[in-house]
C-alpha cells in the first residue's frame, strides 16, 4: 500500500518570554523606565542603548487551541497536501462542500 504525505497547521495562543536589560543608575530608575511603557511591549522600546533585548523564547507548555469564534470566524485548523494544496479546514469542513457552495452561487 502507498503512503501519502500531508500536514496540518493549527492556530494556537501561547506566551512568549522576552529577556531584556535596562541601563539605569539604579534598580528604581530601571523600574521607572518600565512603568513608563504602561504595559506596552518591550520590543517597541528597544534602542540597544538604554533598553536591550537579550533573549526571547516561546513558552510552548502554555499553548492553547484557538477556537474559530476567537479567530473572527476564520479557520484555526487547516490540512494541506504535500504540495501545499488546501484540503480541509475547520470552517469550510471539506473541499467538496466548498466547491458545491461555490457552484450554487
């Protein structure tokens, strides 16, 4: 029997951790710099002078599946053939159903 290759893409949400350094006179001054960002992403403030990102990592153990509803009705699971052709996803459900829908329009 033959074997055929496919791949699945799955959209998830997970945390990323960014390690960074703040150049300041003391720890309190460094905290003041961070507080001025008002919770924004450190990457917006990196300047390689006062703010330097040193390392980034994806926390894979925090990955959670994303629902179609949480993705604005867009697919969160897609299956492709080995040449990249779309086969099915969790919105259109199947290639045949999608083709039938398109023919009825």
